[in-house]
């Protein structure tokens, strides 16, 4: 079965501190993994995907197949990063996104 | 241009009532998805359309849930005889092409959701 686990419901950091949002997955085969973000009063939107290997708003995520992880990182948190973050896996078994439960990131000034 | 829109944004229903939730995808988008998001959880897949064809309805939790997209654009998710456990945010998403065109995931664009509360 495909499953995405985000172990932290809430992560609270100070502005300028490093951020790591954890994501682990279970999947048979080669997964495609994503991070989605939902800012306050806004809709869910794609932040980044592992195949593009790009940095978006200073965030990066590396797929570690050995540890089945796809943690989201940013070296220096900003207040505008405060949001709900969802890790998601693209399932080839049914053409659907499988989401984790989400982590609230709060960046304090 | 306009994104995915959903209506109503909020719906309160008494247990046992039928409800209909509407989704207007981005114009020209072939694929349409419905997700259910319970409080404190991530979105969970309900069903998927490619144009007017419902290709996957494996996520619909019971036969009280029914979705249609008769002309390949607007979609309606209908819930009959609502129960308290149906209370959730229902999200609609659309993507330009079929989900895995050319081996690449096609980004899904999400609507604002409809928050359903069943009393």
C-alpha cells in the first residue's frame, strides 16, 4: 500500500532558524514525490516536486530511497513561510495523489 | 485567468439530507479530481474523471456518494442521506492533461474547497 507519513503535526521555529519538515513514504517501485503548501486563507498549491530538483522560495527536498524519506528543508525560515505543508506521493496504481496528514509550520519573530 | 472554483463554499446539512457540490475546473482541463479532507487530515482521493469518463471511483466511501461530469467540464459531487462522518472539506482539482502524459506528472490545480458540516 502507498502511504505518506508526516510525523509532526506542528513545527514551531524562530525566524532565521533552519527548518526541516519530515516526510516518509511507503511505495512499491519508483515514486514521484511532492510538497504542497497551503497558506492561510489560500488554496492548496504545489511547492516543489522531487524530479525537478529545484529550490522554490528557498526550500529544497531530496528523495532518499534508502530511508524512504523526502524531507523539506530551508536554511533560514521567514515569517511568510508559516503555512500548512503536505507531503504527497503520486500513485501509479490509480493515478492519484496520496497525501500525508500535514505539518503546520509556525515561524516566530 | 480564473482558477478552479467550487460552490457553495460552505454547506450545512441536517443528517439525512442530500447535498450537491459543484466544481468548475480551469477551462480546457481534461482531468478532474475530487478529494475529501477530514479535520486534521490530508486530502484523500475520491474519484477521477478524464473528460466525461469517470475512470476511477475507488475512493468513494459508500454508494451514497456519486459524482458526474456529463459534458466534460463542470462536475458535481452528490452525497445522499448525509451522515455526520461526511463532514469534511471537499476539494476539487483539475489538470491540463491526463495524469501521466509522457511519463510526467501533470500538476493538479486545486479549488478553494467546500466545507460540509452535517448536523
